[in-house]
C-alpha cells in the first residue's frame, strides 16, 4: 500500500512457523496507467482536509533485487525465507492555507527513505495468507525542490497481513496493517511546534518533544482483472497520547484517510516468474 505511504502501529506477536507457500506464476513486468482519488487531512492532527484526483502509473516488476508492486517499491538488500531487508520510502504533500497555521510558514512536501527489516511471522499455503512484522526506520527530508532540509527520523513498526483470494473470491486481495509511530523532536517540532514569533492568544508558543506519535490502522482491498486493476483503502489515524498532543496545531486526535484507484494494463511480459521471487 505504497505509495501510499505510511501506516504503522503495535508490533507485538508470537513468531509462528512459516509453511512453504506455493508461488504463483505471474508476468515479470506489467505496465499501465489510471487515476486515483484520495481524501486526507492537511497533516496528522489537522481538522482541515483536501482531496486529489490525479493520474497514476501502473508498474509491476518482479526482479531479484528491485521489486515494484501495487503496494510499495522495494530495493531488496538481503533476503532469507523468514526475513528480508529492503528500502522503505514514504512522504507527505505540502500544506498551504491552513487556518490553524495562519501566519506561519507553509509546510513543504517531505520525502522519507530508510531501511526496513521485514520478518515473516506466518505464511499459509491453503489461503495464501501472510503475516509480517515490518520495522522501517526512515530519515525525513523537507524540500521545496530548491533546497533539502533534514527534519528528523521516524520509526513505524507494524504488523501487516496480506490475504489473497479473500473470502474465496478469486483475485480479490485484502491487506491490513497496524502499529505505533515514533518520531524524534526535530520531526515533531517541524509539524507541531509554534515559535514565539508566531504565537497568538489562540495559538500559544509550543516546543515539541520526541517520542510516541500516535498509531495507524489501514485496510485495503484490490482486484486484478485481465486488463485492469481496482483498489480502495481506508486509514484510521489516532493521536491520543502522542508526545505533541498538547500542540495548538493538533485540532483533531482522530481522522480518516480514504481513496480508490483504477488502472488499465497496456502491456505485460511474456516471461513468467514466481510471484514471491
């Protein structure tokens, strides 16, 4: 659920024995294009929202090192049957014309990148289900494309469950993820700090500290038809108990992000590979 960037919540579970799942044969690559609609808060904790309707590429590639699928782009650095180390990426859009931040500098878009250790907790052969513990640590860069500014670190451990052919419906895939978010002081100050020069009676100065940054739960459902692909998702964000909960810029402690997409597949490889290759 990649692209889509960010999810991540209670990382505690007993490690189960992984059985050897039967790998399905799929095209090595697929190319297409489509459109996506997404509706989300300006930033986590904002009570203002925005929506985008935008074109999206559809690219699937099953390589030995580089893997691109509908959920994420992975540069596999290390791999065993039970664990893999890859590259995790995410980001956020710019924040402009936000009432709570009126008179303050706008928030530039951010880009997040770092390593992620993914541990397989359970893999079922019969229903094609897989449970993973994902442990991404990412450095966060803010940029207006004329400068780069390091604004901190983020750790987002999460349990991720993927089920293929869910409810015995061929081709329907269900994904769910949940876990906590932990961010450092610089990151929280960038999004939730209020310098004294921008303080007002209804927006007192505030210095953020690092630590627990709330939790997220996401569920997504998708299906690949012969010539097109459809998907929808809902993400729930909760900031109760976050280190920056007292910031005057936190206007809502619960929020939802949702979206859907459809893509048409123009071409695919005649070469078949194992889906989990």
